């Protein structure tokens, strides 16, 4: 950049940080933000942001890409395609999942997965799923994992073959506390769901809408209450993933009111979709089968209120793509419960439809349109929901989700007046549908900059496979315990 103070200057935009909105230029040097101010000197590359809103690049802390199945299968969404979609939607970094299968060590459960991840175009990190917390795994493998920068563990309270018993969950919480790791939880009551599934199948109710009837809000509420209570017992910070309803959010709010370190995330599907989508004619409702299940339409606004009051302070995609023409029609091809039942037409019964929906590219446009453009949230709240809060929760604050000197130069230039209709044909993921097909949105990411390089411009992905970087995460404040345990007896410090 001979003769230039900056490699790039993003000039004349309205900058939106997690705290404020202001007019300024951004000077970038060596992939990081070097200066923020007005009338900065010219850069080697100039990017006009006139008339645009400039936010930090999105951080999606919950997505499933190229995930390995217990049977050796691989999710069809590759790191190359999924990260292209992420960047096109304004997300410059994400956290996905290393699997563990019961009866297997961590190393034996995910052979080659980190090599696959190295093909990402966006920056990335991992959560480690724990399904079998044996002494070998918890005393040897997890400490080694944390030491190399993977500091979050994911547990399921439902799903075959992923779920943990309460005793196993406590062991994970205690190990995480000793290591300074964070724990994320999928909260639904396994036995209650199984009981409802058996009754629905006996009654001949097999359509996709029965997926929601098998998992009503009470099963999410009960498991959320239990997860918060056990985390309080151990004094371990947790985040409850993909909260779908007011009942579960209220349990998180009660825990926070008691001073617990418990957080909640939600997803665009719980802010916009509903039973109406599951009840589409024929097998179309399978496109909306995800867990926790979609709720009655009125629940959308109740979840929005919990976003607005800060109870749910992260919006992730939970991108988990299964193409409708193939994988959604393969009984038992994804997380499910109750066996591979089929309907008379040969399509899977509700309990055997692979759970999950694609959304890594549409996450931020839907949140911007439904949130900012419709006046539900302001721009700083959008930034907190889309990147800044997740960066704090997962040990990436200062690098990601920030507009400040020293942070990675991950930026998104939004045209707040651009109107688009979401069409799967225009998206970059590998999946053959989007549950938001036909949704009109206002506000669109026109340019995505990842570490000072233009990764996407006007819908064209320029970042190459393998140009993303692994994000190692060190110790950080939000993962530390409160120092309060019941009766003052610290069982985790003894056992």
C-alpha cells in the first residue's frame, strides 16, 4: 500500500455499533480496523458507503455445516457452500459443531471434520457436542480441546442418540466449570415428547403439523427450568439455544433475576414462522419441521417482546439444511425420535422427518427487515443481536462484533431502502428450498467485507474456499462462575 496510510477506507457511511449510530469513515490496515473518523486520508482501495448503514459483520453462533453422521453420512451443506451463503447474508464468522457419538471418543466421532472446515470462506469456530461424558472424554479429551481454543460444550436434553441424563448433564456442567468453558443446551423433555408421539401415532395423526403437537411449549419450558436449576446447582454459566416461546423465555428471565449467568438465544423462524407453515398442504409442512417446534402465530410477537426486553439477546440461524426433494423424505435421516414411521403415501411420519431448516443466508436480512425496518428494534439492538452479544458470550469480544480500532475489519454495508423478495433461486446454500420463500424484506446487505477484503459485492461471492480462519478462544469473563453455590457447598470443586 505504498503511499497510503490505509489498505482500504470505507467512506461516508452511517456506522451502527452495539451502542450508538454515527457518521464516519473506517480506515483498515492489515485486516483490522485502524481508525474511525471523518475525512480520513485516502486508502489504497476506496469503498463508498454513502447512503448505507455500516454494521459489524454478523457472527452466527449456531449452525450445522457438513456435519458427520454416526453412520458415516455427511450433511449436504458443505463448508464452501454454507460459508458462501453466510457471507452473502452479511455473516462473516460462525460457530458450528463437532459431533460425539455414544460409545465413541471425541476423536473417533469426527475424523477429518476440522480439515473439512478449513474450506470455509468465513471465519469459524466450534462447539463440542457431548453425548457420552465418560471419564476418558471429560478428564482427558475435553481439557485438551479447551486448551486449543474450543471453549464451548453443547448438550441435548432430547433426541436419540444425543440426549444426556440429568446426571450426565451435571457432569458436563461441572467439567466446564473447572475448565472455564461455556455450556449451551437444547432444552426439551425427552420422555414427555416420546409419550406424546406414541399417542399421536396411535391416533393416526402423522402429518407434519403433529410435530408441533408432539412438542408443545410445556416440554420446552420444563426442560429449560431444569437446565437453569442444574446450572445454578453447579454454578456454571449456560446459554439456552433456540428459545421458541414465552414459557421457556420466562424461565430464563427468572434465572437472570436471581443473578444467574444464564442467557437465551432465538432464531428468525421463531420470530416469523408458525403452525401455519407446518400445516401446508401435502408434505410441504416438512420444510418447517425443526426443534423446538414452531408455535401458534401469536407466539411470534411474544418472542419478539423477549428479544426487546433483553431476555433473548442473540439471534442465530440454527442452519441445519436437509433438501426437501431428498433428505426431508428419508425417514430417520436426521435428528428424530420414535422410529422411522411412514405415512400411506410413503413420506415420513412427523416423528421421522429430519429436523432442521436452512437459514444462514437469510438470518440477517429477515432480522433487519422484521426488526429494524418495521420498528421493533433499533440499529444498536440489531448489532447486539446479530454479532456483538454472541462475541461476548463465546470469547470473541474485541475481535468480532465490534466497530473499534484493533477489531477484525468485518463489515456489512446495508442499503436500508432496498426491497427484495426472498427466493431460493437467488440464495447460495446447497439446499433446495427456503422456508422464507416469497417473503418481502426491506434492507439488504450490498457489500460484505471480511478482514479487510471484499468477500461479497452485489450478491457475487468473491471470497475463495479456504480463505476463512479458525477462531481459537481463550479464557473470558462471561464464562466464569458467579462464586455462589447452594448452602455454600461447592460440590464441583470437590468431585
